[in-house]
């Protein structure tokens, strides 16, 4: 169960651990079966990112979409939580329940696709992929875990304004740092 804190290290580690385990399982499966085919499909060149502010901004916007999507899903999840301003107004609403369930499915699919892509890349390219994910990758993963934890908490309980702001600021800071590192300190 969640401790009820958006930045709870145990919850974040659990989310990262589950995603990492699934990605690793996919990587192993790809590596021992269809690695060459996946390399052809992905076509990674490992040439790096042009060191320009505009490139960093594009990376930030791209990575921010996932976090904003998770925050939107968290807001929708709050519609079903009794005790929230919106939840109290819509209690018992079948439409809200259906929308919330559909959003849950979309979130699950988005997470699975992203985790699967990491697993596919790791399986196809092996250790060569690791330097291209550093030093920025851990900061992106941390931001994604915070967004996922916000969503999971929002499904279970009322999330305070302070928690929304904390999650938003933490994710924004981590993604800004990651975009800068990916653009200007790429190790691949």
C-alpha cells in the first residue's frame, strides 16, 4: 500500500522496481530471441543530441507529455474519490466511473508501452544502450515514478493541493535537469 506521501521513497522505489523488472524481462527475452530484428526496427544510431537550447526544450516538452498525462489521469481519478470537491458532486455517477476506468486503462497501456520500449532497446542493443541513457535517464525515471505515484495515490485518497504542487515542482525540476544533461552532457 502507498504511505500516502507523493515523494515517499519506498513507493517510488517500488514503482521503479516493478517497471525495471518488466523492462529487464523484456530485454532478456529480446536479447535471446529477436535482438537483430529489433535493432533493425529501432534503427538507433547513437549519434547523440545536438547541444542546443532548442533541442533541450524539445526533449523537455516530449518528456513532459508523459508527466502531464499522468497528472491529468490523477485529476480524473480524484473524481471518484469521496471527500474531494469534485468527487462529492459526482458520487455515484456512472459516467464518471466509466471515464475513470477508461483513463486507468490508458495509463496502464502508456506505462506498458514505455517500459516495453526500454526493454526492447536494452535487449536489442545490450550494454551499448547504457551510456546513451546516462546521465539523464535516472532523473527522467524519477520524474515518471513521482507522476505514477501521484496517480496511484489519487486513485485511493484525496490528494492535497500541497502534494499536487510538490509533485509538479519535483517532476518539472527533474525533467529540466534531465533535458539539460541529455543535451549537453550525453555520454553515449
